């Protein structure tokens, strides 16, 4: 069983930055595909970013491209989401997710992940 624990959420003004962390348990972390999703009130959970075995394999939603960066530290079994130039529309609960292996992985698909964190609230004020 893998446990994911997010941290780093909070309240920030528009234009500000936050860095989310997701600490994973388990010794096979380096084999996991890691994703970030968010869910705003009354909306479906949506893809934000994902990273495979290395940062060169990261992908992003169009809405955050150029503003958000995801990275991972396999030694610390942690994945990060650096969020810059935040907008009120970025307000949501942010979740990290893990998939066992990357073969056949569709990073943007909620159904393709095996484990989920509990979420961390990000609120951007205008």
C-alpha cells in the first residue's frame, strides 16, 4: 500500500506563488508515474500536471503551462508542484496521485491512477 501526503497549500494573493509537496511511502516510488489534479467546488476533478521517471517526461494542462512546474526527488520519495503567477481561477483542492508503472499510462486520466492523497486547499484571492 502506498500513502501520499500533500502539503504546502494556503491562501495567496493573485500573482503570488506556492509550492506543493507530496510525500510518498513505499520503496518503489521511482517506478511510479506521479500526477497532480485539482477540484474546485461544483466542478469535476481536472488534470494539472504529471511527471514520469524524470523531469523530462513532465506534461501540463494548457491552463497552467508556463506557470506551474512539477518535479520529483526519488531519493526523498517526494513530488513537487511549483505554482507561480497564481490566478483566482487556480483556487481548488489539489491532489497528488500515483500510478504503478508508466507503461500504457495516460497521465491526464483520473482513472489511470492507483493511489490518491487527501488533498490540500489552495486559495488565490484577487
